[in-house]
């Protein structure tokens, strides 16, 4: 598979992280960055730990938000 840009700064490639969305030019998965922020790390801590920029982290959050905005959950009574 060739690399496909699915959002600004976010790409998928079947040869990188099993095709999971990653930050462009890295092997850092979007879910990892979002999870580290949810775990309490600051933007600067996450950026330093994973070698990404604050702009990359914001792109990851934007992508995650867009995925959640389109998600439909149906309650089964």
C-alpha cells in the first residue's frame, strides 16, 4: 500500500503500524498521542517524549474529534 494522507499531518500506510493512523513522517500512532494527553501528560511532555511537534498533537486531536463526530452509537433497549 502506498501512503495515504487522511487528514492534515495524519497518514496511513500498511507497512507502518499495521495501517493505523500515524503522524506524517513518523511511526507515532495518533491514538498514542491522544492517550498520553488523556493520561495527564502536557503537550510539551508528549512532544518531547515522541519527537513530534505541538502542531502534530493538535492534528491528532483534530483527527480524533472528527472520527468521534461521525460515530453513531445505537442503544439497544
